[in-house]
């Protein structure tokens, strides 16, 4: 079992974010030790790492909550969860293509500057 500080460091989230996710129902309430400190499991770490990944791809808290509720509902929700992850994957791929185009634009601008052009 891990304290909230340990899990925050492991996952790369701040303690406030973990508490926020717990309040929003995106993380099961932590068990407490004798000192009333939150304790988390390896499974919680895995879920928080995936939750962080989803947030970084732009998935909203509401969508993540819907996904998490389906996970808790069991395997009957696999088709819908698969669809959600496929859609988020496409969002990420589209973003990567936009970033590639932006990078090309910047590279062209630098080439002009290296040639001594002023625009």
C-alpha cells in the first residue's frame, strides 16, 4: 500500500489532483490507516496512470467518469469502452498530424531565416 504522497510522485500528479479525482468519483475512496492517512494499491497506481494519459489526450472529466463507471459495470460494457478509446486515439492521431504540420511550418520559417530572409 502507498500513501497519497508516494502515489502522487509515482504517477506524476499532485496530491490535490488525486483528491479531486477521488471527489469526482474517478478513483475509489482510499482505505485509511490508523493515522487516517489515505492508502492506495498497485491497481490504483495503474488506474491513475491511465486516467492521466486520458486527460493528456484531451478526454474530459465527464467522459472519463462515464468510462470509469463502465469499467466498474463489467465486461458487458467492453464494446462501448473500446469505442471510446478508439475515438480518443483518433483525436490524438489528428492532434499529432496538426503538430506535424505546425513543425513543418516552423522548419520552413527557420530555413528562410538561415538564408538571410527577413520574413
